[in-house]
C-alpha cells in the first residue's frame, strides 16, 4: 500500500483592493452580474465573470426555478454562455461573488461540485490552468490557480479511453 498525498494551494487576500487590477476588474464584473441573478427562493445571488484569452468577459448568474433542480448556478451559466457564444476560446479565469439579502456573506464562496466538474472540462479544453477567484459580498478573496486545487483527481476524458 502506498499513501498518496494531495496538496491544494489557496492564495488568500484580505481585500479586493489587494488583487492586481485585471483581477479586481473581473471580480467587479462578477459583483455586477450578481445584481441580475434570479434567486427568488434562496435569496442567494451569485455572479460569475469568465475571462477568455482574447480579453472577452462573459457574465453569468444563478437562475433558479420553482422546480428547484431545473435552475442553474452562476458559474455554469457563464461557462456555458462562453462555450455557446465563443467556441474555441480558452478560459483564462473565472471570478465568483455571492450576496444574500438575508445575511452578510463574509467568507469566499467556492463553486459547488457540479460547477467544479464543468470548470474542469473547460480547463482541459483550454489546455491551461484556470484561475478561480472567489469572494462573498464583503471580506477577503481566495484565488486558486487550476482546478487541481479544488477538484483533485477529477474524472476526465482520459477515464473514457480504452488503454
Ligand atoms: Zn454550482
């Protein structure tokens, strides 16, 4: 038996102001996108901003539905919009911000498991690590460089190949 240790690296910033300007702009785009979230059930408004390799920013936000599982998270809304409208463009970064009308979201909000899986697919397509920037409605920002930090040993297309 062999023990395999997995390591994640998270860069923690105390404030949005501590980020490089390009990242601050992307997070501000995510914060703006949050304002158009459709979240009448959870009151949890999430915005996502995807940066493509040609500088294009694609926005998304959570879209809920009275039949709860029919809704979709902000991250997947943004990534699928990017894939649909800008096919072949590499995804460089995604910024995520969440706000609640019921409480203060002070900790960075990480993507759900399903969104991490979708991010992993686009990262593979993009052939480079995707940078993920996460924050709540206030407080600090967490940044990871690559899905490996939040979805290690991911299921990917290689698993479907015959050896
Ligand atoms: Zn999600």
